[in-house]
């Protein structure tokens, strides 16, 4: 289904629905078209139509493959020999590594030393070289740019890039197509947010087809830079110290390109605590039979915690990834909480 969803928005926007249509054609032979699920247990519990978009079923276990492949495929053949460099806590790392393997390009990924072991090992399994850094003391982007400069490689940002955003936007495109086929219009669409590339693409696609829909960001408590920025009307950092179990959602401030989109298209931001996220991960395991990592479950957590007015509405929640270490996952599904005391 590669028909355009709508006419492209004005040319001044960073990413248009036409860009997303083009990305859909590029990634179609390689990416999984994930289903749109309507679990009765959620609908009954919330007195709403709750659809889930399980990107946990995507190639590499997260949505990141979409944007990574669209970006790498856009690199001219003459520049591919130098390879690519990316910086990521794990899901973008795997997406870039997998895309590079398909396109026969060398890949180097800069990852935090405290990133989940599963994500590091799976990134290596695709043939990428992994360079570790200390996220508290070192600048990952500076390290990546230095490597790219020395190797003549192309830098692949995790979110602040039009090709990456357009690739992620294919998720929103598929949501719109599947809902339209059912004759249903969404009231609310929620997606996890770190730097904002996923929701920028999703919002662009959804608002082009269903302009009345509210698109909301979901973030961990204290790491809510998008929610703060939406309230302020400008980019603001969260200033949080420490960690969250949502390791994929720890960007300090929204991206420049992503917030140029999100500041216009998002209705608001919602948050959930680590304990609520743990409960959502456990709920997905017990009731939905889906393995969802903490960052991927943040929208579901906010919904289950009552942060979204769901009753009587049609809601779509993007489950963005399922790459979680077995030790943490075992603890979360055992008690539904993030606390080690469980």
C-alpha cells in the first residue's frame, strides 16, 4: 500500500508527508510492516478503543531500523565506502548496524558504557564496531564526529535528520492506512520521546490524514524535556540527574529539527514514573504476550496510570521497542515495579 496519504504540506516544513511516502517505498522490501492490534483486555479496562502499534516486532526489535535504513539508502554509492558512524544507547545502534550490513557498508557505533549488554552485543552481531564512552564525562557526538572525520564516514544522527524522521514517519503512515481501512479516525496517538524523531515522523503522517487527532509525547518523569518545551513554546532541557530504567529516553533536550515539527503538531506531553513503566512492562508480558522494553512501554504506562483521558476515545499507543536485558526484564515482570526491593 504505497499510495500517498495526502497532499504534501508546504515546502518550508522540515519533513512532509510526501517525504514519508518516499521513505515507505525505500524501506518496504526490508522493514516489517507491523500490525495494529486491538487487545480486548485494554479496551475493556479503559472503556475505550485502544490500538497498539508493536514495533517490538520490527527488524532489530525497534522502530529505529526504519529511519536508519532510509538514511543509509540515501547515501550516494560514491560515499558508501567510507561507511557510517552513529551514536546511540542501543536501538539506533542496532538499526544503523543492520541497515549497514544489508547495504554492505562499514559501521562504527558510539555507545554508553552503561547501555544494556543485550543492545551492545546485538549491535556487534550485525558486524558493527562498538566504541564505548562515559555518558557522564564524555560527549558522544564529539567522539562520533572525530571518528567520521578520520574515516571519511557519514554521520547518522539518531533523530535530528530529515531522512531519519521520514523513515520513522512510516509508522504513522501505516497507522493511518490501517485505521482508514477500518473506517476509524483516531482521537489520540501517543509515542515515546527522547530526541523526538519518532514522534515528529508519526505526527507529520497522522496530522496529514487526521488533522483533528491529538498527538502526545510520552516521557519518563524528570526526563520530560519535550513536555517542558511544549509548555514553554521553545526548546528546554530537563536538567535531570541520575538514571531512568527507560535507557532509550534520556536525551537532555529536544532536537532542533524535531522540535520545529513537534512544537507545531503535538498537543501535549505525558509522563510516567519508573514504577509505572515497570508495571506496564509486566502488563504487556502477562496480558498482551509482548516483550516491551521500558522505554518502549512509556506510552502504555502513562495510559494505564490514568495520565491520558481515554474513556470513550480511540487511542493508538506506539510500543517502540523490545530490547531489554533479561535480568531487568525478569525483575519487572515478576513484580511490575522498577525498585530493586522487589
